[in-house]
C-alpha cells in the first residue's frame, strides 16, 4: 500500500477510518463555527494534488477517488470493547457518505448548504438532481476551484 504525504495542517482534520475503498475524515468536531469546512476542502485539494503526482510517477497505475463533503450536527463516541475506537454517526455523516458514493471520480460533490457556506472562496458548479438513498432527489454541486 502506498503512503501519501499531504501538506496540510491536520490538527483540524481527524482520520476516522479506512475500510476497503473508503477513507473518512472529520473536521471541526470541537468547533462551533463552520470554518473547519474550508480546512476540509483544502485537505481534499491537497489529496487530489498528491494523487495526481503519484499517478504521474507510477508506471501504468491510475489511483482515483470520489469526494463528498457535508457539515452539520453529529453524534460521536468511543465504540467497541475489545478494540475501542472513536467514531461519528448521524444524518450529517450519512449525507457526506452519500455525496461521495453518488459522486463522480475526481470531483468534490456537495449540497446547496455547503455551496452557500463556501461560495466566497470557491467556485462551484451545479451538477443537478441526484437520487440520494433515504432522501430522494436532491440537487448537488461540484466544488471546482479556489477563487481567492
């Protein structure tokens, strides 16, 4: 397995799990404001740059990822007896997961609430309506690039 070095302050991003083909990270677990969303999106852009460099330097290997972001309230705690681990769950986590699973390779998919929060710093484009399990048709967007 390849080790990726990402040049971003991880003090605000917490790696939660890596299972099969999914990597989950959370940010802002101790913040009341939503500024951590910017850190998380920058983290994703850093991962995208590292992956592009990795793929460029690896013969015939094309590692690809889909990215999903959502923010809001969640529950957290330590679960398990024999191998306790910290985890998060709730509707916010489920929506972030759905943003990733219904997303497009190489793109960061978000909902309107995230666009409203980040539009001062990032250009976003409308993807359209996507069927989200348990939610129905929801309009989604792609975060394209940083504007400032």
